[in-house]
C-alpha cells in the first residue's frame, strides 16, 4: 500500500508497493524510478578486470563509485594499450561514471584519509592478496570498528582461507584448476575471462545481498569472493555428470556439454566458417535432422557408441554447403543453430544493436552496458575519470582542508 503522505500524483497513478523515495519528479511532472543503488557510496581499491567490472555494474545501478588509486601508477589498466586519448581502451570500457582519488596507502596520512572516507561509505571493494589490507591498516576488522554498517568485499584468486590463498594467478589458472579446461576435448586457452568476470558478477550479487540484509539488521558484512570458486558453477554440469554416474553403465551420457556429442558441437562449413549446433533435446535434434534431410540420424542420438559415427556424418553434411546456405536452411528450423562470431562482428549484429548491448562511442571508445535491465532503464554513459581527477572534490567533501589535500599529494 502507498504511504499515508505519498505524493498526490503517485496516488492518482495508482502506483502500489513503492516508497515515494523511489521516484524522481522531473520538471515536466513525469515520475521516473530512481536507480536501485542511488545513494550508495562505494570505495573501490581494485585494479584491472574483476574489480573494474564489479564496480562498473554497481555504478550502472546508480551507486557513487570512488576509485582509490596509488600515486605511482594507479590502475594498470589506465596505461595498458591499446590507448584512446592517452588512456587504456579497457579502462575506458570499465570505469565510466566513476570518480578517481589519489591516495598513498603506504603512507600513514594517506591511510588515515582513506579511513576518513570509510566513515561515510556503504561498500568497500578490494582485490589484494589475503593479508595485504591488514598490513596497510585497512582490513575489515579495522574498518568495521569505524563504520559497523560497511559492506566489505574482498576479491582474490583463491579466497581468504585454504592452502592456496597466497598463490598468484590469473583467469587461466583459475579455470584450469576449476576443471573447465580439463573438460574440453582439446585443452586450450578459453576465448574469454570466465573466472574474472564470474568473480565480478558474484561480488555484485554478494554486495547487493549484504546491502539488503543491512536494511533489516543495520549491520554490514564481510564478503569473501574467490575467482577460482566463481568458475566452479560453470563446470557444475560436467562435474555432476562425472561424480553421479555409474561407472558400469557404458551408455551413460558423459561430457554432453563439452563437445563429445554430435548434437552439441562446433562444425565447419564448406567455406571454412564455424557454426554451433546445440540440439540437445529430441525435438531440436529431430528438427535438425529433418532440415538436413537425414532422418536416419534421429534414433539413439544420445548413445555414446554412436557419437563418432554421428559426428562424422554431421561434419560431412555441414561441409557440403556454405555458411550463408546453412543460415537459410537452419536459422528458422528451430534446432538451436547459430554462427560462431568473431568479436569484431559484435558491433554490427542487428540484435545487439537493437538492445544497445555494446557499441563504439566518440573516438572509438568501447561501451558495453550492464546486462542487468531493471524496468527498461537505460545505462548512463558516464565520464571516464582522469588520474586523480576528483581528489580535491572528494576529500573536501570529507572535511579536508586545501593544505591537507596538497600535503597528501606530495
């Protein structure tokens, strides 16, 4: 029900279940839903991909993200080629709408300034190895004492505990240890950063859940995100297959989603273009076989003993026609068929264009919107901060004098 003193226009609209604070009233009198995380302040001490995507998604949801950067080089992504207007293209893509503040956390005064900012923060995100923030004097226990409502999220390779906690690593190591590469027909580097991005998404989910709980309890939380663990759900189907099947049943499906079955595989056309077939269910497989005029392939298509034969037959069939010819035959056959695209083709894809998923802005700056779409809201294309651009503004708002800020930057 509406609050007793809700704005009369909202009452007239008959809007139920929304707090009046959920609306912004424009000059034209139109009511617009405020972003879900409006009013949430995030301190971002991360670098590179996982933390960058995590806090970008929080910014896209309306949070104020203050990026804390070291005075020596800041986020490495700033200077990593290719460069656009002197700044890394990937930094452009993952740091729009954020603010940049320079603080030297290895200096006592710089750390004290960070603790001052923590007083009014809602979320604190870091991606150091376990133990580093304790040495810097900004670990969870220290910050919790200053701000008990703080949601603290630590993103690391292997988590805060366990025998591997202090190991170095990158996405390739995490997915290798999570079993993803070992489940491939031919172990190789994957075409994307599964653990890094999975870790970012997991962090966003944990942060939002902790903020929701804080509304009920008034207390913050410590969130421990392991990128290796974030990769495990991506191999969950194969893992369940492996540990749940009876070793005595030779015809039990195994590796269904990892390229060992004809119905779920990659094939090459006559003009050497790759296509993807994911006709797992009987209906889709039947539709595919009928479309290629091979009804003889329908029966027993999930038997292990038939997979080599089926894969050879399907591969030979795809090799008879060009990509364009197969598109004409299979796109409307309802058989889970698609092209295998290069990343260079994404910007020109009609579906991606229609939904505004990504594009190239001014000067070729890459833009990829958050896949979270709430009430059809558009993602604002915020300004990408220059190195330390907001240092004075943010620290002044926190109560620092001009001379104090200048001393911090020396």
